[in-house]
C-alpha cells in the first residue's frame, strides 16, 4: 500500500525557515517524480514544487521560486521541502504527492505550516 | 498560466440524483485534465485523469467528459459518501493549475 507521511510543520515567524519531510513507502520511490502541493485554510489547491526521479530537475511556480527548494534522498525514500524567507501567505497545509503524467496520483495526509509573529 | 474556472461553487443533491460539475480552461488543454475528490479533513484523491479515465478503485458512477476548453465531472446517482469538495486540474502546461473547487452536499 502506498504511504506518504509528511512531517516538520509548525508555527514559524515571518522571514524564518522550515524544512518539511515526506517518508514514502509501498512503492519504488526512485521510479517516480514527486511533488508538493499546498492548501491555504478553507482555500483551493496550489502546486508548489516538482522533482524528477534523480533529483536533477526541479520546477517551481513564481510564488515560491528562489525561496523554496525541493530535494529527495532515494536511498531513504524521502522527499524534502526547504522553505526560506517564509511569508504569511505561505500558511497552508502542505501535501507531498506522487506526480505521474502531470497528475497527482497519491497524496499524503498533509502537514500544517503557520507563518505568524 | 492557464486559468481553470470551476462551476458551480457549491451545490446540493438528493440521494440518487445525477450531479454535474464543470471546468472551463482559459485555453485548450487537449484532454489533459484531472478531477480530485477531497472529503472533509482529508487529503485529495485522484478520481479521473486524461479527462475521462477512471483511477483504479473509483466507483463507476463517476465519469468525466469534455474536450478543448470545457470539461465536466458527472456523478450518476449521488451517494452519502460523495459529499466532498471536488477540484479540476490541468496538466497541459506548467504550472499545473487547479480550479477553485465545488462543494457538493447531500440534500
């Protein structure tokens, strides 16, 4: 069974950093592109980052480019999201997901990030 | 970026009623469209991809159709467990973008 378990969320002040992790199991992690998607409270979904199977290619929307970095450790079946210079508008639940053929196949349960002073 | 306009924003349906949700893309997306279901307090789940292909395990009462810029999700016979938010998403061009969502409630 595919399992994606996010961790590392919490309350952080504006301008500070936070690193999210996602532990994957139940599938061959190294064979799949992975992604992060976020959802602000009571709002819609926003794609945040995608990474290729080897980690050599990464993609971001303009809203986080230069501040967020997606990475992976295939040996540990783990996905990461380093978030720097956090803003209040980054407050959201962050989901890791398997990204296949342009779609988000399976999603984790999500982790909440609150950016507030 | 491709804008996805979803309608209606909310609707309520009776048990067994057929429901339709629509998604309009700001440009043609060549059937590169998915639908997700998100139940209250849960993460989204992929229902349909490539506009009309059912994800494994999804009940056959769910179906997708459309072409060009207009796409729709149909639920043939509303069930209590279908009460959820539904989102469309285009995968035709980066960045992948989502519709604002439709809240479906059981009447």
